[in-house]
C-alpha cells in the first residue's frame, strides 16, 4: 500500500515542479517597464566615438532594438527593421540598435551586412550571452532577444516587447 502512495506522489511532485518552473519563467520575463512610463536616461558611446544620449532624440518616435549578431531571429528581423526605417526614418522616427555581444566588432559587421544604416548603433559587451549584464539592457530589463521598445516623442514608453506590425501601425496612425 505504501509503495502505491509513493508511486502516486511522483507525478504530483513532477507536476508541482513544472508549475513552479513555468511560474518562475513567467515572472522572470515580465517587462521591467509598462506603456506610459518614462524611459530611463541612457548615455553611451556610438561606434564613431561620439556620445549618444537618448534624451537628444526627444521629438521623434524611437524604436529601441535589442539584438545580437549571434541571434538568428534577430538577424531575420533586421531587414524588416531596415525597411521600416527606410519608410519612416528621419525627422519623426529613429532607430537605436543595441547589440548584446561578446565582441563589439561582430555587431558592427553584422549591422553593416544586414543594412542597418542608421547612425545610432550601440554595442554592449557582456561576458555572458546567457545573462545580459550590460548597462542599457539592464536599464530596460531586457532578458531575451530580439526585444523591441517604442518610445513616443515625449520620451515615454508606448510599446514594450512589441513586434514590427504594431510599431508600423502606430507610426501610420500618427503620420496622418
């Protein structure tokens, strides 16, 4: 009889462990910011050595693209972002690419190869691509790639962990 009880407990233990793992994963990946919150202050160095300040882009919609040269889904999304930038980029819309890398040179080479031709290219180096220990990624709570955040012209977050279709729909809506 006691052998039957221990046999029945095993599936329950496995089920509880699976639920605990899924709940932990859910809370781990929750966005740090919600729509309507002010974006954190960001200052970094661009590939050309000049200083980048996110606040300098106020007055435009800003798409923050977190990606990596080593990330297959990111590389597949890059041409779509380049196309979006070709249509909307300029006075009203800007893209800021933040590559999470072990080697910044790889990010800049991949950006050139993928047609990411906007000025704001940042590469954050991290010792571990498993945990994105880089200042800008940490500031925005990025824990997976690709990850897109859209800021409005006042510097507030409009879309978090979004997709390009939603970004384009919002830009179309505000272009008219």
